[in-house]
């Protein structure tokens, strides 16, 4: 049974220096046999061979014969041709190579469904649309309704966007509930013209 | 075989292939384990080892001998790891899940992990470190490299490496003492 870890008893001496990872049986031995960089060199311009220099050798014999091994090395056959010779060949590739080629295809041409990519672009698009809407819409809202009709957060954004430089730092120090126009006036960071342009009649009474 | 002999053989065309095979045999395990500890997954480590040795093959003629052959290979492997992790990070533009958390999660479901609870927790603690600190810790703790060698690989001063290792150890101890 594997020992369980008790946090209060932690000491470096009790931890084996082995990280605990395994490698498939015979992996290092096989790697030594597979090292043929003089063959990698001749295929260096082809993306597929670059991705997995030994992949062809890992195909079952029957597939190798069908696509013409070893002539394939000389002809530098590509993915498209391989598929036309043997449509199912991709399925015969080891998982590791399928994964690499899959990623490569996704990047180059074939778009595959990836929820992260969708989420990424949806959020970027929404943020862009909201940003544009906010920038265009907010001044007219303020003009027609007055600043007091806005939520505290929107009003803060508006003021940051349309008033003096240097205001941002001060506003950020205040909590949204506590700051109001009167305080802004006292700080004299918001110029009077900006406030007048907001058509706020009684500045002193407005608390955002 | 000494590195010098390996290099002499490599630069002699008739024995070039043989010398390279010997070089790979000599350094494959160290290289693999260095990469594996950074990327966790065996298949990814396998690919990166191949990429590393392809680069060694193509660039060995440029090797000046300013550092040892091992630290030179180690530097290539380190760069491969960092590039790989950076690419992975780019794929997750929205940082809901960061790469390190993903790798930590992977540890729980990985068939090729045979360690006990404490080994797994240590790996998770290491994954919680910033990338460079993780590298420094692995190189010092597992590979027992000297600070001088680490400095050659990472291009960082020895003082900074010592501080980085010290911080990493403190953070890991804190992590390990948590329930």
C-alpha cells in the first residue's frame, strides 16, 4: 500500500528523490535504436517529418507496403498524398503522433471545434462591442438623463473617460458608495465646465 | 566515453553517425528527465527530447566548447521546454485555467505516475512555483547541478540563482505543510 502523506510530519529526508514518473517499458532502449538524424536531415523541410521523424516506421507493415516504403523516404511524401493512397492511414498512427499532427492541422488549415477558442473569441468580441457601445452611448445618456441617473459604476467610468487627467487615482481610492460630486468639486479635479456640460442643476445634492 | 572524444569523432565524417548515437545514449536519460519534470506528460517529453536532439544534430558544429557539452544540451532542452509551455499558454488566452494547474490536475489522472502521496504533493508544490523558479529547483534538487552550471544554462547570476532556490524551497515547504 502506498504511504499517505501527513502534512505535520513533513521533512525533506522523508521524500524520495525520485519524482515518481514512469516511462513505458523499453522506452530508452527504443530511443537509442530510433536515433537516425541523418534521415531526419533529409526530410527537414517537410513539416510532417519534422513533427515525427520516426512516424512512418511505426505504421503497421501492411500500411507501409501500401504507401510504398521505403520509396516514401525518397519521395518525401506528404500528408495529402498519404491520405489519397490510404485514407485510413491516420488512424494507424500512434496516439502521440496523431496528437501532434492534429495540432498542426488545426493551426494550418483544418479548423477543429475547440471550446477554448470559441470562448476566447466570444469574450474578446463581447468586450469590444461593449466598449464601443459604452463610449458612444454614455455621453448621450448623461446629456438626456443627467449623471445621477447612472449607476455608480457607470458614472465612475464616465467621469474617468470624460474628465481631467489625474482624477482616476483619486477616484480609485474612494469606495463607490462614498464619493459624490461635492467631493469631486472640493478636490477641484473635475473642471466646472465638465460638470456644467452634464446639465446637473444642483451639484451639491447629488450623491452617486 | 569522454565528451572530447565524442566531439572528435563527430567532426570526423566517417564516424559522425556513430558518435552522435553515442552522444544520444549518454545524455538521453538526463535530458528526458529534465524535460519530463517540466512538462509532466510523457508524450510531450518524448517529442521535446526528439526536438532537442534534432537541434543538437544540426548545431553541434557551432558548439564552441565554452561550456561543457552537457550544459549546452541542457540549455537547448530548457529552451525547448519554455517554448513549449509558452505555446501552450497562448492557446489558453482566457486565463480560467493556467497551464500549471492543468499539469497539476493531470498528475491525478496520469497512468504513468507511480509515486506515493507525498511525491505527488511535492510535484504539485513544484508546479505552483513560477516557471523560472521551477526550473532552478528541479536543476538543483533533482539533477544536483552546481550553481555555476545552472548559471551557464540559464544565463542568470549565481547570486540570483541561490536566492531563487532558497525562495522555491520555502514556498514548497509552506505548500507541503498545508492540509
